[in-house]
């Protein structure tokens, strides 16, 4: 019979990411005129190396509210004056045909910002349709 001992099971730690206000970033959320897509820009990009973004909302399907979202990443290149993300559709598009979601909540944008000094910050903003 072999005697087994469990050595220090690794603990999963939740990382607390410091937040930065959307206004400190110069974050501006803009809806397309038909309110079926969103774009955003960040004008204060000093010291930003890259950012991950998540656009999330609830969509109505058969009377239920279902979470939906899209993600992306942007790397800041030397000489960039701002970060611009073009319109992201609330739905799916294929061969030029789009099927739009029925958005039933504010649209939230969550940013994870990686600074050139290695610091990681988070910002969040939302917009009503």
C-alpha cells in the first residue's frame, strides 16, 4: 500500500485589477444611427501598449434575456495618436447579410489596458440604446 500525501494544492487567486476612469482615457462610445452597432475611441493613449476590449449586452430571445458579447485586442503602434475601434455589429453578418440581436440592456464596454511599464488597468463604460 502506497501512502499519498497532497502537497499544497494551488489556490486560485482572483486578480484585483486597478481601475481607471473612462474620462481619464478620453474614452468615447458612439452608436451608429440605426443603433445596431457601436464604435469607440480612446484619445489619451500615453503609455498604453495594448488593450483588450469586451462589448457585452443582453439580447432578447423568445422572452428570455441571453448574455452576448464580442471581444478584441488592439496593439498601439509608435506614432498612434488615438485608438479607434470601428463599428461592431450587435448580431452576426455573413455574405453581406446581417441578423441583428434585439438588445434589451445597456451595452457595456470593458477595457483591460496593458501599460508599457507592465501595469494592467481596467476601465468600464456603458451606453443606452
